[in-house]
């Protein structure tokens, strides 16, 4: 009987440990989920009307419905529209100014938003269209867009949900996308991502570090030679799936003693260390928030 009691107690302890481990894992999953879904701040301009498609009051109402659908996606938070409209008026911002990147960046900076959404309600003959473009306020580049055809204003309620989801779809960064520095995204963690450049050439280890630090892809000066873990992410997420080509040996910034450094063959993914004076291929990397 004494043995059975001890066995039951140990079994209970094991089950309790399993329960605690499960709770810890669940908590980590929730934390990661929240990190990945952090919304971006967006300023939304009232839809411009072309071809007498709708009245100005109707355009304002459609904009408000559009905002509600945008927020419901969980990917964006919308800044106060009253303040945004006030800034537009103070800057005397006109519809044609959207093509002026300098004015667009200045507008975005004044709003404090990361993204600006501008759109149009267009009537061409008997057809009507609703379009929206999401613009990065730092670069004035288009991040995403959406367009849908409809027959009458009564159709708006049925199309706005999907329309808003389509508009923010381009905000979801994916492995293999082009980063702000013109490189390919090879790793994403929460709201932080890493991009790698094209092959910059072949150098010994010391020269490879210098080559990367002097690289200015996209106008950025924070490029560097990847460490061995980052280099492996490039291989696993880009080379192995065939998103990039090349089977040569690439340097990492990770040293192995004074005379050796880690490299990786992109033919089979094998990592090893060798003399730093040996020539190897070079790709630069940089991290960015999005």
C-alpha cells in the first residue's frame, strides 16, 4: 500500500508538471500572437468623388463605414479624422497633391500616422468603382491597394468588408517580399523583419565585413555581414525553397577563434569554419520594423 501511495503522488506531480508546461506554452503563443498583430496607425482621407458618382455627404458616410471595416481587420488603428482633416485644410492639400511625394510625406509626418489611406469613388458610364491606396508616410510609396466595381450606392454595405480586407492585405509582410532596402525578407519576428541584399561579390572575411557596412541599399547605412544564425535563415527560408539562386560558400560575421570564421555552403546548407583570409561570397543584411 505504501508503494501505491508513492506511485499515485508521483503520477500527480508529473501531471501537474505537464499542466504547468502546457500553460507556459499557451502563454507564449498568446504573447507571440499579440506581437504579430500589433496594428499600424493610419490616417484615412475622405474618398474623392469622380464623375458625380455620389454626393459629398455620401462619400463621407462611405469613408466612415470603410474606417469601421479597416479597424475590424485588427491590422490598423485609425487616427482622429477631425484632426487629420484640419491638417489637410491647413496645408491646403489638394487631390492632385497625392502625386507629390514631398507633400505626402510632410502630411504623414504631421498626422503622426505610419500609413495614409486615400481613395476614390468613380463613375465611368454606367459602371461605378471604389478604390483605395495605402501609402507609407516615410517614403510615399504605395504599400497596398484595392478596387471593386459596384452598381449603386446600395451595394456598398455588401462590398466594404472584403474591400477593407483586400486593402490591408499588402501590409502583411511575408518571407521573400522586398524590404525597404530593396533586399529580400528572410526572417520575421513580431513586428521586426530582416532583409538580405543580392550577392555583393567575393571577399576575405575582413573585407566582407567592410563591404557590407559600406553597402547603401535603399539609402540605408545599417547593413552588416550576417552572423551564422542569420546566414542559416537566409539558406533555409530563401535558398532552399528556390527563392534565390547560388550554391557558393558565404561568409558569416561569427568568428571561431582568432584565425577562423563560420561560413555556409548554399549548395547543401552545411556550416563550417575556415581561415579568414580565404575568399567567400558576401550578402549583407539589415533589420527593420514594419
